C-alpha cells in the first residue's frame, strides 16, 4: 500500500451531509421534472450539481448527483435531508419511483489533496477528470475538481478505507475547501434565501442549471432571471473577523448603498487557524465591487474580499 503525502493530503468523514437514493424505472424522469439540471442525460460515470426550488424559484436544496446503475444518489446537507425527502415524496404520486434515506448504508468521505494524491493500493483516489465517477471499494468515488474527491462507500468498509487514506482532517478543513472552490451548499438556515443565479449555480464552473430542459418548480422565474435581466446579487468569497454568532450561514449582510436594508447573506462559513472565518457570501454586486460589506448590521464587521477560482460575471 502506498500512503498519501500527509503534508498535502487528508480525508474527512462528511458527518454533516447525507444521501437520498432514488430508484425505479421512472427515477430519471422524476428527478428531471423537479430539479434545475438535466437528469435524463446524466450518464453513468458522470456527476452533476442540481437544485430543488420553490415555485418562486428559491433554492431549498442543492445536490451533488451521480448514478449507480439505474439508481441515482443525491448528496445534500444532513440538516435538510428529512424535509427534502418528505418534499420529494409528495411528487411521487403514480410514478414508479422509490425514495430512501441512504445515509445509513453509505459513509461519505471527503478527500483533499494535490492531483497526485493516492489511496487504496496506491491508485489515485477517484477519476482524474472533474465531475466524473468510478466504482470504489463497493461504492463510488466522485472527482469534484483537481483538489477534492468524495467517496461514498458501504458503511462497513469506511474504517478500512479511512485506514488507507492517511491523515484525518477536521470537518472545517473540508468546509474551507468547499469555500475555496466556490461551490455553494444550501443548509437549513439558507433555504429559500437565493435563486440559483445568486449562488452562481448556472455558471460553467458549477453547471447546476440547464436552460434547455423543460419545466420544473420555479423554472419560469429562473429562466426569466437568466434571459431578461442582469443578476444584481452574486456569490463571492471573503474573510471575516467576527464572533461566531455573526459567522453563521444565513446571517444578513449590508452595504452603504442599501443602508438599513440587507442585500444578501452568508452562504457557508468555516473558521481558520489564524482566527476569524472564510466564507461564501451572496451580496449585491455593486457592494462587492466597492468592497464595503458589513455582516449582521450596517455597522457590523467588514468582510475582506478573497478570490474565487472562476470569474463572477
């Protein structure tokens, strides 16, 4: 067995995320008719981001989706999983679809490191190409980008897999990697806070929205936002020196331009070892350009903008 380079690589059990399994002969069309992305053309070996919206186009869940045979696995934040599973179940009606909480059957492990990271039997952890999947230890490895991979393995294999991966990190380490990649994740505190474009979901770097597919809940508003108007709010990366109470997802942000009216909110946050937090924040683009964004109140702590790995249009 070839071990990882422990100075550059680590793994993290993703305890705050869970899985929904969608099976049955209508699984693809069922999901395609509900989510923001094209599911009917999701081939084996591929993964995609997708969202579930309200009728008003507001995200109530974000998913990482991949196939295992004819089944579809939906990874999402664990705090919203029971409610989203119930919501999806309301749409089943006569469809030949089965929905199940698969969190107990699969362990989710995040692997962070350089492209040359190695795992079981010295092989690279997961595929090399982003948003591709491969069979892995009785489950699936999903390559997110050059630096991150998710392993969804049978719970009985989790300890063995972890022993082959090297250094264990903390959940906050994974959260910082999520933030650095500029990939949003909807949690309970941010449900119904954003339309997909506000969290850059339609951008090529995320690819969570298809504008070529048919209707889904909120589709009219999402499409109108895309075709008829400039997006006034976008998601950016920033650092924050503030107490924990002001660094929670869903905390409102303000700019001088909007005065007492909030103009966005924190999306994800993670503490850094030097103190303070890194975060993804949705804010009015003009405020981001001016660089004066305050958290919690118009006079609250000020965000310091950090780069994303993609351009915000």
